[in-house]
């Protein structure tokens, strides 16, 4: 009986100690933001900062070395993609996709999404409410940027005009799924040509 009571007490203690989310309230664009979903406890802040700097450098390199895009219209794609985007531009470097940019229908919205890849993996997603204009805008000119490492969001930035009160892990997951779909679209179009 003592063993059962002791086991139950230990189980209760372990459950109690592991409950509750860990939050890190950090200053971000003048707003305190919960950051537990953007950085794992295993990645210290200095490592995240280093990864963000590295990803920004890769983005700059990709932007400086873009060739002409492969343009795919969405006419024969699944409804959700077709309704949201008019066309998708795929940029390759040495045979690998390094950048994908989605363009909406002109009469619907100027919002664009850009995805930067390294070795076939998403490293950065850039969302601009008005994505027209020159490439390679600075982080301060961009509405939202999601940084990825090993398939997880590690950092998010947003402009001062973007009001949000918490980082949603689902945003990063949705962007990862989108990129995978776009990569499949590109692959299927290349094999059908």
C-alpha cells in the first residue's frame, strides 16, 4: 500500500511540475510578445540571434543572385491555391529552388508571400501586405518575417504597423505546408514539360 501511495505522490509531483507553458516576454516592435512558440528552450537566445543573422545573409545572397523565374500560373491547381494566387514564381540556383514568390490577382490584394530555401528546406518566409516593387527590401520595410531552423519557427519579426499580441505556432506550420505544396507543384510541372 505504501508503494502505491508513494508512486501516486511521485506521479502527481511530476505532473504538477511539468504543467504550464513557459513564456518569455520579450520586447518586439514596442509590444511584449509571448515567444515560447518561436524559440525552443534548447536553442539559447545567442544561437537564435546567430541563426537569424545567417538567414538574413543567405536571403541577401539569394536576392543578389536571382536568375529569371520559372512562372507557373494557378489555373489548373487546387481551388485554395487558385483562389488565393494568380501565379507563383520559382527561382533556382544551381538546380535547387532558393526562392518562391506568390502573386495575388491584381483586383483582390497586393499581398505577397516569399519563401527562401537552403538545401530544399525553408529558412525564411516573408509576408508583405504590399509586395509590389523592388526585391530585397530591408527587414524594417517588411510586414512579417518568419525564420525557420530544422522545420520549426525560431524567430518572428513584424513591422510596427502590424499589431499582434502573440505568436501563433500554427502560422509557421501553415507556411511550412505551403512551401511543401509549392515544391510539389514545381516538381510536377517540370516532369510534365
